[in-house]
C-alpha cells in the first residue's frame, strides 16, 4: 500500500485471559474492536466483589489463567488462602485495546531506562515487536500501523509500562512473523 513502510515484525503474541495473571503465548490472534479476542476477559474478585490485582498480590502474576473459570478460581483460592472467583471482564476505563512493546524497549529497560513501577521481565504486552534500524515505537504516537490484517492507531505511551498503547481502527488477524507497516 502507498505511503507505508516496514518497521519490523511481530516476534510474539500474548493473551492474558485473566487480568493480573500470567499471559499465554499464541501463534496467532484475532484483534477485534476491543483488542485481542480473549484478552483480559476475566477479573479475579474477592467475596465482596473487589478486584484482586497483582500489584497488591504479586503471586497472581505467576499463575496461568487458562482453563475453566471455576477451576482457575479454585487454584487461586488455594494459593491465596481465601475464596475468590472470576467475573467476566467489564469495560476497562483508561485501558487501551492493544499494548505493543519492542524488543529494543525491553533491552533499554534492562539497562535501567524503565518507567517507575514497570519491569522489563514481564511488560504484559500483547504484541512483542522486533524493530528495524533505529525505530522506536514511542515515536509512533498519533500514527497508524498495519499489523497482519489489523489497522491500529498508536494513541499514547503508558506512564507505568514499556511500549505504546493502540486503538483498533480495523479488526483482523495477527500472526507471529507478520510485518509491521507504519
């Protein structure tokens, strides 16, 4: 397509079925208007309905959120020593549909260039990108990316994490190895 230039490739795709739990690497994913299908579809809540987050209970991030919701909730209840359940995810005010981070950003973070409260070990991004040349995803804010069959608009850099956030302008499938066109 005219006016587009390749800036890298999709190295890895991750979906986080349950907010605050570990992600799952997948070879391909559908990106719908609200983000990757199945991403952050469930939230862990305690008996009073209050969300339980990894920032308050770090061991949550070590649990894979795959499986039937009741089974995942039982595993978490055992781990936490208190009853929790999974609720279907609701609208996520302030959350962007797609989180992208480059391998270069992770490398920079490993050398100390990291926002406060963020970790290079697990940036919790949906799409991990290998970028060409001296590309920096932070310079893409306000621009669009074609990634696989999806069209994404990069809207901002997170204040507490690596990479960039994007809104979905056209749904489509993304596969590991797909070109990223700016």
